[in-house]
C-alpha cells in the first residue's frame, strides 16, 4: 500500500564527503504500511538505478531516531520509522550519479506480525544541488 | 435506555494523515464534526512518541478530547512477534509488549486495547492481571477470514468460561459480514488488467451462488488472464458470517470495528451487511461503540483522490438511521 508515494519526488542528490569527493547519493522514501515501525522490521530494501542495484551495506537508512546501514537494521528494535516520516537513504557509490534525470526504483518489505507488506515504486527524479558533509561546520 | 454509540478509528483518515493534509487534531475534529463521540487510535500511526507518551503530548490529547466533546475508546496494539528476523519473540517478551501497550492505552484514556489474532492465547491469559493492573481491557480482534461462528473460537470461549469477561473479550471486525464483491475492488481489478467482461461474469456468478469451480473453468474458456483469476480468488474468499452469530457473543463484545470500503452517496453500503448487523447488535443490547474503519483508500488511490471524511460521514448517516438516533 501507498506504493506510489514510496519514492519522494524530492531529495535526490549527490553527497560530497569531508574530503571533497562524491561518496554516493541519497534519496528519501515513505513507508508502504499504515503505521510506524521499529527499524528491525524493515525486512529488506533494494534500490535500482539503471543496471545497478544496491542493498545491505551500501545503504544507510536515516530517520530522526537514528542512522544505520541496512545490514545493521535487523537488530534495531528501539528506534522507529514513523508513519508520517521521510527516511533518508544514503547509497555508497563513489562518483555519485552522473545523469541529471535518473530512474529510481525501490523495492521494500515490512515484516508485520501477520504478514509481509511489500512496496514497489519507480520514479524519474532530477538531481538536486549536492549535499556537502561539511567538516568546517563542526 | 442504553444505546449503541458512534465512534471513529482515526485509521479511517490515514490517507490524509500520511499525505500530511490532516494532522491528529484535524482527525479528532472530523469525528466531532459528525456528532460522533468515540475516538479510536493506532498509537503507532499517529503518536510519534510511542511507546513513551510525554506529559506534554497527553495534555494536548486530553485538551482536544475536551475541546471537541469526544472521548478515547480503543488503542490498537500489534504485539510485534516478528520484531527480529531470526526468531519469534518468546511469550515473556510478548507479555512485556502487551503491558507496554496496556500502559499506552491507559495513558491515552482508552478503556480497551485491540490485540491481533496472531497474539497467542496463552500470552493473552498471562496478561489478564496486567489488564487489571492498568485498568484496560484486552479485546481480541476477530477479522476475516476468521469466522465468528466456527470452532476456531472454542479455546477463547473456554478462556472466557474460566476467567470471565471483565478483562478479556472480543472486537469483531465487520468485514466478516461481506455480502458481495465490492464495486471499487472490481473496478481496481479491471484497472490492474482484468477483463471487464470476465469480472462481470464472476460477479454475476457470485450473486447467483454458482459453483466457483465451474466458474473457474468457464472463465478459462473465455480466455481469462492472471488478474481475472486473481479476482475470482478474491471473490472466493469473501466471508459472510450470519449476523445472528453475534447473539452467541453477547456479553463479551467490548468494541466493534465498523470496517467499510465504499459508502454510496445515498448513505448505503451494498458491500457489507450493516442493515442486518446493527439491528442484531441492538437486539442483544450492545451499548458500546461502532468505530468506523474506512479502508477503501488503498483500493482507489491509484486512480482517484481519496476523501476519507466524506466516506466516514456517509457511514455515520447510515448508522444514525440504523441506530434510530434522532
């Protein structure tokens, strides 16, 4: 459910690390379920851009209550992704995204006590200005 | 004389809440605007502080209850048995979660929590002293495909016989009284690729109580595709429990989930058997809430704007008539 809202129409951009190189890109997603959940029940997440797919270690999932790689998520029982909250997914891909318009595909599964809620969404998004992980600001 | 009360599960407004066009206060106001008085909530849907609700939040919550002349009814809990990928939670852990949710419900001023049928009965039984401790009842939701009239309920009846009905009872979901395939679901099947002609054939066959195995052969001959068979499967799973079975449950119905998918502009529901169900509830002296659960949004939102307020309001017009509210 809520499939068509999973990939947010905003928030796609390259991420530049403290050394000045593009370490990857990020996008924002919504939950394909009717309530917020503990992060540990985000069962799987796959991002596809062009011919490349990203999962597990290569995705960092960030919400207000915490930030974890998808490989770590299965143990995170006390931090929650709220129903009305955007999650930011940072994907490790040195060099980031090259083309201005990108076809972004997300496949996600939430493990509810009575079954799996899957969500699938594909959108073409335009890159927004880069995000700098500024050391200077610290 | 005691009478059935009208309430709404804020679940009904989930589309607007998700899209951030309605906030929690707006949802509560929408309930009040229809003259309904009961507010049911899924804390995990609309209380971002769950499971630790702050005094500041609770002050706002009770302020809204007062301002809009409504009262909290039920808090829907989930018992996250599959919290971890590699194992099912132990009974001890599930009892802990039950207590957590009883406490949340107590804080919100709710008299009952909804527990899912996936919660083991032994966990419910062990939680009864906790229900008493927090002053909140545990209501087992009975949702399609579970049949209120089948032997599936026997162990729970036994629990009631042994432990009484002060803290344990049921919350029947009215989706178990489905009369016929819903129009919006049929339309969605067609948008998803089913053939309009075959969907109509299946619906007619359903109305005529035809043997669905034969219907399956018929539509195969008509050249049915995967979506057509999916539609037939959906129709085959429609559950219409005889509403008279509610009489068997008189005395332990804590709350009612008034599920619906599509209210028509003339304030009728051709899909669910409310015309029979509400009189039966009256007859058995049910004086709790009919708590609306609009769930049509996920069927129509691929193609149409969702108007949950309008849908719930139409259902309440129907309830006013059926309850005999002046």
